[in-house]
C-alpha cells in the first residue's frame, strides 16, 4: 500500500492539474529491429527521436507472442492465464465483464477515448471503451466462431505499394484519422490510441522505402536455416515445425531470405514515417508538452532465426522482446534508456499513475513511474510470457536480467530450456541439464507460479 501511495504522490503534483493527454502509438509484429535499439541498417529516425526525448526501455517483454493475447493482456493489465485469452479468437470481456480496459478506464475518468487502426485484435474490439472509432464486434459470446482464418497465399509474400495503393492502405487511413482526432480534440483531455498494422505480414511499404535497402547488404542470423527446427539440445516444442506467416511450406534460400528481410526493413521505415507524421501534427498543435507519448510493439518476430519466420509459439527472446518508449513530459529520466526488465502489462498502471487516475484493483503489472524518473533505479521483477501450442500444450517462460527459462507442459515434462542471455545472445545453447545450473533452474521454475 505504501508503494502505491508513493507512486500516486510522484505522479500527481506535476500532471493532475495539467490534465495530461495520452497518445499511444502501436505497431504490429515489430521486433526491436530499429536504429534506436542498435540496428545500424534500419532507418527509423522518428522513433529514434522519440527515444531520445523519452525513456527507451531496452528490455521490454510482452506476455504472449501473438496479437490478440498480447494486446488483451496489455490493455487489461493482466497475464494471459488470467484473461483466458490464449488465441486470436477469444474476447476477454465475455469472461470478465467487470474489468475496465485501459481506454475504458480513461473514458470513465473524463477523457475523450479515441481509436484508429488496430488496437485490440481485429474484430474483437472493446467497443464500449471508445467515444470515437469503435469497431463493432461481429459475434456473440466469448469466441469468434465466424473467423475464417488467415489467407496464407496473401500473407506469404511482400507487397510494394504504388501511389494509389499507399493512399488506400489502412495504415495511411489510420495516420490521417489520428491527425484528425488531434485537431478536433486538442482543447480537451484525450486518450488517443493509434495502431499501425505493419510490419505484420505481408511486409508492405511504398517503393521509396524499399529503395532504401539493398538485400546484398543484409546479414542473415547466425542460426539461419531453410526451415524451422528446434536446435540440437532444445525441446521440440521450442520451434514449431511450420511457419505461420512467411516461407510457409517452402524453403527460405539465403537470397530469398534477404529479400524478405529487406521488405521487413522497408515496412519498419514506413511505420516510422507514419509515426513521424502523427508526431509532427502533435507538435504543430503545440500539444507535445502536455501529451504522454507511448510507442509499443505487440510482440517480437523471427526473421530466419532457427529457420522460423513468424512469432507464433516462440518463447525465445526473439519472440517476446519488443520496442517500448515512453515520453512523459517533465520526467527526470527523459533522454536516457532503462536497462531494466519490464513487461507490457506495466503500461496500464503507468499511464494511470502519470495522469492521476485512481489505481484499478486487480492489475498485475507495476507502474514504471520510478523508472521514468531514474531509468537505472532498482527493479528486480522478471518478465513472464506464455504460449499455447496445438493440443493445448502450454509453454511458460521467465526472463530475468541474465537468464531465460522456459518449459512446456506441467512441470516441463514436454521439455525445458535455460539460456544465458548475457553470454549467449543468439540463444544457441540449452543449459537446462547442466548440474551447475540446477539452483537457478529451481529458482526460475518457482517464478513461473505467477502465471497460474
């Protein structure tokens, strides 16, 4: 209780009187493959500038490597094992009608709640949470039984947009709608969520962004393989044998892989350009000093690591590590990076605290306000993630400052892995059977109890 009171006092003096706005920028399938995260090839200057203005969280992790479960977790502030959302078909609100999602919480407390683009998963919106932009759910009950599945032929490709294609693309419409919202609601407190769908497969961008990259200059990961396969010494469930997005039922040759990564890079740069246009409008309207800006990706993504080209079921760092940047005007940590392990479900209590909203009961994340003041502050909470494979085989993982431990099935009877992320960042060696690490395995297994 004393901890919550302290956060409230920290957040209130500067922000409550000023009625800070929130601009929440989201991207789909975006790993931290960006200039501000150390990638020297990818051109993302607008996100880089945002990172320089705010606090960049170097090690932020989502709670599920798939769109709907990840977004439902972040937007409700609960682990997927609590929301009950472990696929792309389930609506969390059916089982938890008393919960208030992040936009609904702001709406309830006097903010204009505005949506454009993909915020919740497509077709499973929290319709009542928005004043404008709501997507009416087209099914009753908890599960979308009308879902027809993804068009694999459409997904397993790359798309170069011409001028008309760019003008008619959903991300262009999202950008324009966000700017329209800013212009119309500039004189009242707003919570504006703006969700871009890219670089989700198929990686897509106008030709001018493709032209920025030469596939010959793109390196392949050290564990690149033509098809997905669990590395030697790792349990079979760690890498499902079939890709879900790209290179489906076909080999990824080195040349084809480089072309696909080029498309992913181009798509990242297009997202960055769209983000830049929205932020430019924020500045033009003189709203930057009274607006908290968040940038977040909904899960990681494999680009050929271990032969995998998707996010589905990956409990490796590559599948759960995401970009996350928070610029809260006036915070002492602005302009620096935090090396602490944080979770996506920390966003909800953080924004509530920053805007002086009451703390909602039942949230499982922690406010990051202390790290916005001092990005290097003591912080010893690990990040937890979960996934469900076919046949209801549950996989769970914990990420600490140094270690990643994952197990599949009750108690790990279907396999487990322990990776020394500090000394093995490419995740090539499974140490779980090494007697020298028995105690750390025991400790990390106990940390997974939070997911029960």
